[in-house]
């Protein structure tokens, strides 16, 4: 049985709360902790909360150098030349039949043999699956039919009123033109990709399905096709044949083409090659 003196000593003993709000650390202390982490944990730390992300942005910038990425079955290895260190991970969530399309920061845009797109974070292993291309596609009379038979090299076909376009690894990988933009703070993202210089598809976080732009950019009447694309400040820039650049604004709920304020339309980018030389690919950068 406790005596009065025992009770008095218990009352004087400091009480320690089990609820720690780690997002409320002093900025200088948190910054010091973040800067002491290795490269992987340093980038993972910014995903903890918005407060950590804000402090992370003020940390001393580390030297940027290309990483070597190797993925075999379920094992992922990342070599950071700056640290001369290999980071390993298993069961990370990448599909074995996946192929790289493009990247944004630590995020990769991947596609598999079912034409299934997903976004994958190399450091946190977070995976975001995008809608199936087999579901209804908004904005045009086009659909994707997957090849369900084994032993065929093609993945399927895009079908529209004019006919069918074969879809397979050789076209997707060799002729890929895609963009991925993602906001690390809010998690918002935009994906767009060109297929065979003919189709343009886009998906924005919150959409119900993919959007097909072929019937909305009036490409056929202008006898144009898509060569490359780039994305910045909520705008998608499309480089077309004949050197024209079209702009699609994604800042609103529904994307819309910019026509009157498109300063590039009346000033096409044209270039000339020497006789006997051909340009295999055309790239656009902002």
C-alpha cells in the first residue's frame, strides 16, 4: 500500500507524454538531422509531412549525378556514384514486364505489356496505378483492344473509325515520347504520351479516364502529326510536323487548348538538314 510520502514523490515525478509531434521540431534542429542522412533517407524524409518538406527545401543542396538503376525480378539496386554506395531493395512493386517511359524527380512512368501505366517512386517504392487503357477513353472515338493470346509480339491495337494501329514493345519503347510531372508537396500529377506520332493521350490526377486529344486539336484538317512534347507551369507543349507548337492548359478542371495567346503558332520552328542526312527523332525542351 502506498504511503503519503510515496504519493508525494509520484506527483513530483515529471510526466512524459507519449504523443510526440515530430513535425514541430525546431527548424534548425530538423535541418541538421535531414542533412546528416544518407541520400535515400534524405529524399524519403521530405514525404513525411508538409512541414518536413518545407525544411527539406532549405537544406544544403547535394551534388547531382546520374544514378545507375538495375532491376532484376523483385530486386532493385541503386548505385550512387557520389557516395560510392549501392542501395538494395526487394519486393519493391515494379512489374517484371514493365518498360520505362519517362521520369520526374524520383518518379518513373512505367508501362507493361497490357499497356497498363503506373507511376513508381524509386526511393519510397510508392506506386500509383493509372486507369486501364482498356476502359473508355474520353475525347474521341478510339479504344484499345488488348491481345489476349499468348505467343504474339503485339500487345493489342488502337481501334478508331479509320482502322487499327498495332501496339507492341518495339513501337512503345523505340518511339516513346512521354512526359510526367508530379508535385512532391501536394501529390498532383499529369501524364501525357504520344503513340506512333498519331495519338496523344493525357491523364491528370482526379480524372476518371484517359483523354484522347486527336479530335480536339484539329490535327487532321491541318495535316499535322505529333513529334514530341514537353510540360511546364501547367502547360503541355506539343511539337508538330511543319514546326508548329500547340499548347494545352492543364491549370483548370478540364484541360483546354490555348489558341489566342499561343505566341509560337505564327512562328514555327523550322530547320534544314544537309543533303543526304535524315533526322530520326525530334526533341523539344523548355
